């Protein structure tokens, strides 16, 4: 049955990033000075998640402990809690810090700042500084302002993208992983951006997604080259046409 009727995995997310970004540029998310803590939390989470391409477990491990969030000249560097073990962590690969550049490094258009993860993060930290009872970066936006769970982070991401999901598809917070899988399988970055409806006129794509996918390609080649050896495909995945996992 598995061979005759294999489960079909979507290679691209069922939602359009361009539509989500345009929604985040207006009420109730903008202007940020008037945004509720709940709206600000969801927007910051979404922008950081997409710009960093990290899993929800890593986002959950982000911390406000001293030196774990450092604003540098052109962006922000975030270090997950030392106790965090990444899903893709191996003996030969240890995920590094997260560095997210400010969008102004790529654009001088004033409106583009509405999609800057660094700007959103600064607003979020400032608004939660006197409220938080936890060192976890993302907290519940109501008393007692405890740390948000992994499932809560997923639910917030789904709430952001659900209105822009095509057809009867059920949105999933980790759909971006499919793009990484496609990239490791040898599909060109340009084709992934087009298939995933990520080819938009916004600077966000140029500043974050393209660089992220190229970085993932380098990671995939470096990590898989060692343990895989001289297999026919540099990613170590089965040849085209074989069953693969998203």
C-alpha cells in the first residue's frame, strides 16, 4: 500500500509569505507603539522564525539571560540556552549562534522597517522588560507572564498564517522545513523561492530568506559530506524519484 499509494508531502508551504508580510505591516501589528502585547509577541516570533529558519525547539530555547541577546552594529546575535540540544545536532555539527541583520542593511526604504525582525525584537524586549517572570525570550502576553511552551509558539505561528492558507490545507508551523529538505535534495534556491510563493518584491526575502537558504545549502554539504562518504548525491538523500522525508 505504501508503494502503490505513497503519502504525498508538500514541497512548498501552503501559505503565501508575501500576504503574511503585508498583513504584519498594518493593524493590529503596526504601528508598534499602539500594538497590543499579544500582537507584538506574534509578529516578533514570526519574523524571527522565518529570518532565522530555526525550529520551534530552538526558538523556545532563546533566552534573555546576560549575553544571550546581543545587539551588534548591523543586527542581533542570539544564543540559545546552553541546555538546549538541537534536533540536527551531531558529533560533528553543533548549531551556532543566530545572527539576524537589520533590514536597513539592505534597504533605505522607510516602509521596509515594518518587516525588520531586529526592530520587532527591540520593541518586544522593551515592552516585556518589567513584566517577564522568566528568562525565556517568548512569554505568555498576560499575567503571570510565564514562559511560552513549544506548543504555544506553534499555535501562535499557525494563527499568523492560517488566514493566508490556500484551499483546505491545514497550516503547520514547521512547513518551512520542507523548503530545507528540498534544498538538501539539490533543488535550486531560486526554484524553492518560486514554488513556496516566496518570490516577492519585499526586501525581507532578499535580506533573509535567500541568504538563509544559501547558508543551509552550505550546512547540508558540509555536514553530510563527512558521514555519508562517496554517495551519488552530495546531500546524502536518495536519488530523485526515491522516497524522501520532508
